[in-house]
C-alpha cells in the first residue's frame, strides 16, 4: 500500500474512532466469506460498521483517540473492528449475538463510551436494557414521588372540602 493511501486510511479510521460510541475488536480466524457477509449484514441492519484492517494502521489511527488505552499486543493476529456510532450497547449486543451463533468469531476487547471492557465485562454490559428504556425507567422513577405528592395534596384538599361542607351543614342546622 502506498504511503499516501496509508495516511488516508489512518485519517479515516481516526475520524471513525473519534465519532464512535463503541468499538469492538474481534478475531475472525477461520470464518468463511459467507459467514463474514452474514456478520456484516447483521451489523449493517443496526447501523454498525464492520471493517477488517491491518494491525499497524489500526494502532496508528487509535493514537490520540479513546482507543489509545488498548495495549499494543492486542493488535496481533487478524483484526476485525465493529464500530457503532449511535447506541453503544447495540453494537456490543449485535456482535455478541453473532458470536453465540458462530463460535469462530472471538471478541478480543472493546471500548464503550471511552472505557475499555474485557469480553466477560461486555457480556454483562449487553444484558442492560437499551438506552431509551433506561431513560424511561429513570423518568418513571423521578415522576413517581411527584405523582404521590400530587395525590397527597389532592386528598388533603378533598378532605378539607368535606370538612367545610360538614361545618356548613352544622351551622345551618343551628
């Protein structure tokens, strides 16, 4: 590969690494072209990009990005990189989903939201609900005390109204 072409690939990868919310490093040794196509199709449907790149180019592009924490020895052997730009957990879940069907694909490690995760930690992370569901749960949790407070004030006002009505009837009877 020419020097200019390498520089172009490195700059493109660096830009992708900076924009990515999740990057999953995989070892695809032993996978057939059909299996690789199946993986790419699965990831593409979820707006996750999968690239096979040279180790040196990936290592150079990772400098000065959140991927800088990956050790140089992790750039050994064939490397495929799944890059997720939207929901960070979606990229992780889709890669793990494929590894359950095809044991040839192995996860080396991952960077999610700037933090390095091992394959075991990724499995635990993938069990979390999607971001939208978590935000809904948070909103519900915050809204519940306010709803209870409003119900309490409403009950207080209703009781006060009944008390005034009873007082009015008592005064009318006298």
